C-alpha cells in the first residue's frame, strides 16, 4: 500500500522522494530511520502531512511504540476528516483507516479493528481503488476470525476470491492472491491456501515483473508444505533461492532449508548449507530482518548441538568451527550490535535473550539471568509479548537451576499469563502451530512439574500450588484445543465446583515426567493430591494397551487387569473421600492418552466405575456454562436428528440408524432428516429456525489428529470440525434456547492417536452446545440404538442429569448378556456440562 501511495498523483514532487526513501528503509527493517525520514515529509499541504503521519504510524507500530502510532493516526485523521477529498485524498484516508485497524488488532481490540477496516473498505470503494477494497476485506476477515465469527470470515474471503478472476494479471493481483492464501492458511484451510498461492505464483510468473514477489510466494508455499509435513517444501525453498535477488530473501530460504534438513538429520547436506548461510549472513546490511536472520541462525546452531552428534563432529573440524559456542556468541553479539544501531528494542530483545539462552546452556546462570532480564525488559518496552513469554520461560528455568523454586514458579506463571494474552495470535500463526510442542506446550508442562513437586518429607503440595496447577492445566487444555483448531474463540471464566454441582467430584489427571498426578476437587473441601510414580514409557504403554483391550478379541482378564491398574492411579486413593461426601458424579479433566480411555469402564476388582457413579469428561471447569434455567426436567424435549442408512463416499451402510432415530422420535418429538434429506443445508436451516435443545447426528464420523481429519458424514459431503462448529453455533449463545446437547452416535477416534480426541473435546467446547455425547469407537448399530433409546428415556425423567441418564443407559446394556462387554456401552462419553 505504501508503494502504491508513493505513485499517487496530486502530491508534491519532493514528498514522494522522502516517502520513497522511508519506504526503502521500512522494507529493509530499519524502522527508526524510516520514522526520521518520514517525519521530514510532514510538511506542505494537508494531504502530504496526513500521508506522512500514516506512514510514521506504521513504523512506530513496527517498533512497538503503540502510543506514538496512535497519536500519528489521530493527527492524520483530524487533518483528513476536515477536508473535501478527491480520489488521491480518499486513498490516503483509506490507508490511515487501514493503519488504524492494524494497530487496533495488534493491541487486542478486534472489534475496533473491524470497524476501522470497514471504514477503509468504504473509503477505497468511493475512490474506485479495487486493490484497496480487496486488501481491506482480507484484513476484515482476519478480525472476524479473531472475534470467532468464522462463517462471516469464510464468506468474506470467498467473496474476495470470486472478484479476482475479473482483474487483469498485475503485480497487485499476485500480491492479493498471496495475502488471501496466507489468510486461508492461518484459518487452517491448507488446500485452499495451496490453490491461491499457486495462482499467485502463476500470475507473478506471467507478469514477469518482480523476481522478489515470485520468491516471496515460493517461500510461503514452502512454509505451507512444511506445516503440512510435505516433502516438497525443500523444492519450494530451492526455487525461491534460485529466483530471489535480495540477499535477505536468499538467507531466509536457506534458513528454512536448514530447519528441514536438521529435522531430517541429513548431516551430509547440512555442513555446506551452514557454510553458505554464514557467508551470506555476514554480507547483510543492518535491518530487523538481518538481526532476526542472525538470531534464527544461532538458534539453529544451538539446536544442532543437541540433535545431531554426527553433524557436530563434522562441523567441529579445524576448518569449520561454526557450532562452537564462541562462534554462536559472536553471531548473537553482531545481531545485538546491529539492533542497537537500528534503535530497535524488539530486535535487540530477540538477540540478547538468545545470548542469555547460550549462557544458560553453559550453566553460567548469573550471566544468563542478567541477559534474560534485560531481554524481557526490552520485549515489554516494545510490546513484543510473542517473544517476551520466551524470556519469562527462560527466567523460570534459570531460577529453577539456581534452586529458587518460588522465583521460578513466579516467572513461569508470568509466561503462562502472557501466552493467555497471545491465544489469538498463536492460534492463527502457522509457524507457532508447527512449534507448539517445542516452544509452547513445555511452558505449561514445566511449571506443572514444579507446582506438583511433593515436599521434602513427601508432603503434598500446598493448596495455593494445587490451585495454580489446576488453573495452569486447564490453560494447557485450552491451548491444545486452540492449536488443534488453529483458532481461539473460547471465552473462559473460572467456576468453583460448588457453583456447578454439589454432588460431583472433579479429577484433574495429569501426565508428568515419570508420574501420574491427580488433583481432586470436592465441593466445599480443600483440594486433594496424590500421585503414582512410574517411568513415562511404562505409563504410556499401559494406557495404549488399555485402549486396545476394549476390542472383543482381547481376553477379559487382560482388560480388567489394565483397567484396574488405571483405577488404582486415578480413583482408588479417593474412595473414602468420595463416599464421605456422598459424591454421585465423577468428572475427569484428562491429559494426553488418558483422554482416549472410557473412564466409565475403569475396574476396581469387582465393579466397573459406572456401576457406582455417573461419569463425564470435561476440558476444565472454566469452560462450563452455568446450568440452563430451563433444564430438561422443566420442558418438553425436542430433537433435530439426521443420519445415513445407505453407504456413501466409501463408508459402509448403517442400516440400524433408521431404527435408532425412529425409536428416539417416539420418545422425543422433532424433525428427522434421513439419507438424501440429511444435508448440511437442511440441518443449518432447521438449527437457525427452531429452538431444538438437542441435535442428534447418527452418521459416520471421525476424530482425527487435525480438524481436517475430524468430520461427520452427510449425504453429499464431509463436514469437518470447523464447519460443524459453525453449523451448530450459528444460533447465537445469547438466544433463549441454546443447544443443550449435541449427540454424535456413530463416530470413532483415530486408533493410537493421542491428539485425535482433541477433535471431540474441541467440538464439545466450541460448538455452542452445552454438552456433547459421542462415541470413541464405532459400535454395532443395534446396541447403539438400544443405548440411545434408554438414554433419552432416562433424560425425559424429572431431576435426571445427562450424566446420570447416560449411566442408566450404560447399565441397561451392561446387564444385558448380549451387550455386557464394555465394547458396546463404554464407548459413549459425555463431554461438557454433565447436568
């Protein structure tokens, strides 16, 4: 947008020269210098002043100087909104609104950002500036995603896409296509992102205008392929390298190649690549990009020291000592010096913090702490929270190594709080999605290890530590779901169990290093804590074999032995407290592979858990809506049902579905769509029109390790997790009759996939339905129909909770010799609000 504005007519001749010089500095990452040049352009007529102020605001925002950016935008708007504007002036006003929207989104005010970009779009439209209109629409879609309005965002992006074929091939069209592809990648639609980026590349190649634009698209394609774990990522990076003319673009391509080769452990190709990067990086002129490249290079070198001893041996030859810590320190010192020269505190924070990490690795903890504290101060001063949490995490590790547990926990807690503020940014950033298990999840895991460390005499952790651990674990659950869906849209608030159900106990079951930890919450009681110490490999093996044991070919003795062992970890230590407090419902907030287990089938040596208690799953008390004032016991049940009986899209027929839905309809009146009538459009129409409290889908479904692999089948398509979320949540939660229960009666969870059940958890908490009842594996049609009929019969009785209704249905099958095996009844789990 800045480059196009420089070419706009009606601006004094000397001003474009200053704007152009500032643009070159800005594109080079030399933001402070760009500010100085653009401030010189604040002169002349109103339009010149306003345009220069808008550019100054962009540079201040890049430096994290948000107040200065806001001031410049306000001054620009005051100047422009008092004038009668012709086309050139309208375009400058549109740019100012765009800058305002970008700043609002950066500071976390997505609603204000949306309004600013709507004003920008209208202003560009009045100026007949199509690229400006399209760019503003893409920006609006980003704000809508942050606000959780995914259907509106999808509709808007599709509208932008439809407009593009009518535009002639130009560099601007290629840029808009690339931006649109990036937007779809951020929203998780990688297939559509691939198509748009391919189109952008084709347009750029036909125009043959800018090798750098072609290289930028190839880099983005490579990043997309890397996110999807595709082998062709290296080919895209090779092509970007062959095309790029700018040294920084070439270095970025090589650094991305380095990450790929390091992950693959290809030592023979790594050494020459390291040499090439070292040579090219030393030639880069000072810029934020150059600083970031040096720091990324240093990070890769440190990672190689840990990961590949063979590479380390080759690289430590006398002719190539690059992996030596002293050389890594030199690279970081050069980056720090350049950042200071640029007056760029964010870039300086990045470099200084990595130097702190280098000292931490060398166990020079006082020096490491000083550097890390300095990096954190710089990050906070420049509002760079996305790197600030790294230094808070680093401080936690350093304090822990120095034996100061309290300060370590405090530093970790700050990192967790910062990550909470960054939920939207982390969820829609493709790079962060790739790095979740390496640089986000460990923050939560490590503080949990500290908080749940027993005392010197084996005493349980203090109550304050247990409360903080519970909150941290629930925050981790949220982060995992956000990462799974690549979007954050949950509004969360902590609720005490007493407020929810005085007869329920909540088990937070946490898998730590070489132990299983349990925090038990009882109404009106202090938190209880107990743990079982076992090697992590053994714990995971038991959990995996237990899940497999529900196959009917596995001997009963093996299944019961495994189920009893897990019962001993999770429930047996709490038996007396549960009895003393007359607990009726057990709610499990489970971790990792524990999520894949049917807790109702835990075995105490004599009875299954469901024979004593109602059982439910949850992702944390902070996700629970309060009980509806108009509960099932106080109004007539109504159901919207859909299902498939015929074979479709490669999936087998489900002949029992017709009987299941017909029998349910005799208990619960409502609308049923079968086979050809069971389409997304029909369900959407009914969900929007009528206040059905229950939506029951009896169709093939799958919970996979990504939201694309998580779907339910309709007659004509697969509805993936995000589309299902949009479908169910269309009816606004503020309406009088939100969906109380979503039932998915013929689903299965990908076998052996510990992340797959996040699809179930995510749908449960994101769909807008207060509760979700689903199956962990496919069960026979007839037994499913009997269980569902029994469930609805129980649910229709006054005073029966959903969890108790499920328990009674499961007991009915358990006491039927034909279906007594847990395979038939334990697969069904209730997630969310159990009341």
